[in-house]
C-alpha cells in the first residue's frame, strides 16, 4: 500500500494520505508509516472510520497499550480506549478533559512508564474552538545556544499527578493516587529510535527541577515553556470529524483551546508504551 505525505507544520507535522487505518496494513507499509510518524512527530490522517476494535488493532502494532488511571472515562467495553469529551450521561461526564483550554503537557509525564504515542480519533467536533496545538521540543532545543543546551542536559524534573488534579479541580481517589507516585525524568531527552535530542517538558504535570531552589526552578521552567511555545515551533490543528492524529510524546508538548460548553465534542483515544523507557525513576 503506497501512501503520500504532505508537510503541515514548519519542519514537523505531516499529513499521510492514502491509508485506511481500519484495513489490513501490510508490514512494509506499517514500518514506513511508523517511521514517517516518528520523523514528523505528528501524523494526521483524514476521513477515517474506526471502531474500538480497529483502533486497538492498529495501535497495538506500535507497542503495548496504555490504560488510563481514571477508569470512569474508559470506553465501556475497552479500558484501552479513553474518551475525551465534554458530554454527559445521567449528569456525569462520559469523558476526560471537559471543554476548557488545557495547559501544555506531554501525555502521562507524571508516570514512570510514559506514553510513547497517542492516537486521537475525532467522532464529534464543534463548529468552532477546540483546536489542538503541538509544540516541537526538538526544534526548540536545537535552537538554543550550545552552552545553554549543555547546562540543561544535566537537569532532571519532578512530575506529579497532583499538579494536574489541582488545576482540573478533579479529585483523585486514594487508590488512583497511590497507583501514581511522583517521578523524575531528564529535562533533555534522546529519542529511543532516532538520533535526535529534545527538551522534555510537561508544564501541566511539573512540580520542580530536582535539587534547585524553588524560585530558580519556577523561573527556569517558565522560561523554557515560553521559549518552546513560540509560534515558530507550533502546529495548530483544526479538527474535522474522521480526523486521526497520532503524536509522538518524546519531543512534543500539546495543548487544546477551549470550546463552547454547549457544543458536542467527542474523541476516542489510545496510547502505547515505549518498549523500554530508560528515563523512569522514582522521585
Ligand atoms: O482534546 C484535545 O484536543 C486534546 C486532548 C489531549 O490532550 C489528549 O487526548 O491527550
Ligand atoms: Fe494530552
């Protein structure tokens, strides 16, 4: 199966055309697709039609599937599929993340075994709002002066699910908190499959730089987040129903714009682990 690619962002983010993700994709095509995805960090495929089975079948080819700690937002029959939605059923949200804008983050940075790839499939999309933005943390890193890169490469960041729990105002049951202890990851990260280094940032989940005075740590983290979220490092996606975006969390952070709470927005999501996340360490 041959596919074509079209560049969407400045030096990253590509649209892949000519692939039906629900079909049988041969090994050679899958390998090429996976490579294109990792090299571009963000892969967009339009006009897809996927049920949970097809999403899981395709996603599993990248790695072991991730199951989100917040069980209440799982697709009823398939814990590997998470619903992202503002919709409610019997007065309760059926999915995660509501309708408000999100803080910049890299998925599951607050876990030891971070999520490598995320696949998000648009089922219902509002007329306006809810765009998702991706910032290229490898380009942001490369654009820093060499001396600065060397300083940063010795630092480590402490992450905690509590940070996002507080911002979202969504209480975390004790059992879910205990399953998610604070963790430490390097601030500069090497891609496991490509000769590429980048910043690893997830402001929505970050407590502090390890061993640094709080004020200094806060200042450095704000400076890096502001540096990496400049327009020149960003691709902004305006969703249409049937869109699939697959992103590589190694060297990206992403955020979402708010949308009208009375509009309907529903996306279905899978994620997979790295075969071996060398960065993992207890805080
Ligand atoms: O709602 C969105 O567009 C993005 C949600 C998100 O951050 C995620 O699914 O990881
Ligand atoms: Fe996310």
